[in-house]
């Protein structure tokens, strides 16, 4: 299958700082990328849908000023968690769609805010 | 209520078949997916089925779709210890179920 690379896989940051997570589709162009958050023993919660060259569409309840998404090219989307707090600690996963219906996921980023 | 529902746990003996069930609500879903997540890892696309199909087989995996009842199942034949993971079903809009934790015992 296609490869989606997410970086970093783990990050620890201090409360109040910002963290950027990258999602790259390595061998295909992804017009749409998705960002999810996963809580322990829970399913994935869709945070936002990111389309190349346009603003991201955020799900209800997700703060767009806190979770900044940029989809600068057909192979790269970034999620920046701004002014991180301990409650933002979570597992963040991106996915990228090739030709529908194939959606491929990154390996996830474990964010810990201390 | 949840858009996609799954049973949370399944324990199966090595070599037996596993059947994971899922119900969904969006009748317009064009595709339905099964993903596998191993501990601390991202999701791996296992298979998907078009909504106009009843069944899809891929090696040890068999997907059955009952569109009328909005019921999807994944059968894993000859379950191995490496199949221990969380399995998620998802609709076209990538709305996920809570995941079924499959534990394979010797």
C-alpha cells in the first residue's frame, strides 16, 4: 500500500509552547488529508479535513486557533498545537487519501505536554 | 448515538476463526473499511468493500456486508498471534467505530 509518514513519532513539550506535527504522503499526491486524535482505549476523533491550497475544515468542538492546520502541498500537511496544555496530550494521527476509497494512515504522534 | 458501533473485545484461540461485527448508520456510505491498529502504532488499512458488494475475500480475510441491516463483519481465518490488535471499521466519511480488541490465546 501507499506510505504516509508522520513526524515526529513522539514529542514531549512544556506547557505553553507550540508543537508542529508533519504528515507526508511519500509516494502519492494527496489532495485531502485528515487529522485525528485518539484517546486511550477510544476510537479516533476526526479533528479536521485538510485540502491542499485551501483552509482546513474543522469538526465541531475543535478550536481552529489552537490546532493550526496547513496543507501547503499535495504531499505535506502540518498540524501545529499552539500554547499546548497537559490536556492536549494525546495520540495524533493523520491520514491521506489517494484515489478514493483508499485512505492511508501515518504511524501517529504521541504528544506529551508537561 | 454513535455512527459506527462495534463490540469492544474478542478473545479467540489460535487457529480458530475470528469474526468482528460492526453496524453503521450512514446508508449513503459508498465504501466501508476495516483497519488494524497494533499497540502504539498507526492504522493499517486491511481491506475495504464497495457498498454494492455483499462479500469480499482477501487471503485470510472475508468481509461480509448486509446493506439492508447496515451490518459489516470481518472474518479472519486461522487466527494467529500476530492478529492480536484493535480492529476498527469505518464508513466512507472515515467515521470510526470504537474498535474491537482482539486477543489471540494459545
